[in-house]
C-alpha cells in the first residue's frame, strides 16, 4: 500500500502545483478560466484519496497521531507531499 500511497502523494502534489502556479494565475492574471475546473477537480479527487490512504497507512503501520497529522497537513502546502515522501516514507517497505 505504501507504493500506491507514494504514487497518489506525487500526483496530489503535482495537481496542487498545477492549480496554484498555472490554473489560478491564468484565471486571475489573464481572465482565462480554462484550466480551473479540470485542475480543481483532479486536485479534489486526489486530495480525498491522499487523506484516505494516509489514514489506512496510519492504521497499517501504527503511526502516531502526530505523524498522521503532519502527513495530512502536508497535502495543503505546496511541495508538502514531496517532503513527506522524502522524510517519512523513504525507509518504508514497498507494498
């Protein structure tokens, strides 16, 4: 499950970056709303998947509440999911 979580974490992080640094500037600086809906929808679905998988991983690997909280909060910070993969998931076995 860790391998799948890493994939979702990467995709979630990329979707957040796409939303914050491409779609939103296009909307507010240039008035072009073309990417807002698909980027927002992709990010929303991936965010929900990320949180659910983080909870399942917490239960499977007996994470502390603090570690789960940090992993969950990282999903709303740009580049946060990449940091989580590097800091917390680099030593976990690939399932």
